[in-house]
C-alpha cells in the first residue's frame, strides 16, 4: 500500500480546506493509498504555531491591506528576510 502525507498550516481555513479536498480526492479515486494529514506548524513547534497563527489573524483583522500586499508579493517572488 502506498502512503501519502499532506502537510498544511493552520492559518485561517484555506490551507486546511485545501488539504481536506486533496485527502477526499485521493480516498475517492485511489482506495489503495493511505493518506495522513499533518499540521506542519504544530508538528514543528506548538509555540511557533501559536505565535505565527496569532500574528496572521491579527494582521488579517486589523490591517487587511497590508496582509493583502504580503500575500500578493509572495505570489510574485520569494519573500526574503535578509
């Protein structure tokens, strides 16, 4: 039996929703594949997950235009932190 890991991050609902859609598709059309979903942020560090999720939610709620710019820029190129 083949195995598939689906990694996602629990920022908002979009990542989880996309991961669930992939899971459902695989389970519907490939019954011989075992699928597991992993919230990579919780897996890496619960403290980091809390910090980054909180920061995302606050930014999206209080300054959505800034979040929109960050998102838009991230689609054009890699965001550099140096």
